[in-house]
C-alpha cells in the first residue's frame, strides 16, 4: 500500500489566527504520536496570512480514518478550530511520481 497524503487548506476568520495556531500546536503533537502518522506539517501563505495549508502523511487509508475519528481531532479540529474558519478544503492524495 502507498501512503496517503492529506492537503488541507484552511481560511481562518479575521482575528482568529493566533487562536487557531495555538490549537494546532496540540493537534500536531497528538497527531504525530498516532501509530499510522508519518508526518504533520503546518504552513502559512506568504500572500494571505490567514490561509493555512496542512500537509499530513499517513501509512494507509485506515490510518487516515483513525486520525479523523480520534478524540483529539474531534475535540480540537471539529469542535474548536472549524468554527473559527471561513473555509476548509481537504484533498486526499497518493503520490504517483516525484522524488524517492
């Protein structure tokens, strides 16, 4: 099985960026401790500071599902962060070519 990568683009509501980034610190800490997690990184747009791009790697689809069902994802992302977002787009992808 090939790893699954998650690309999430979040547009944070005006004035909420600091809160979201603070919550993301715990999300990252908890997520990288998951058995199926390969990495979890957060990026901020240079042109639009309220736009965050999350790049995550999981060993397989079951690991992605376990992440989404985890207590910390439900509590922090769904319960606290999503209400602070204007927009949220999530893409699951499998690499087909590139550096090895």
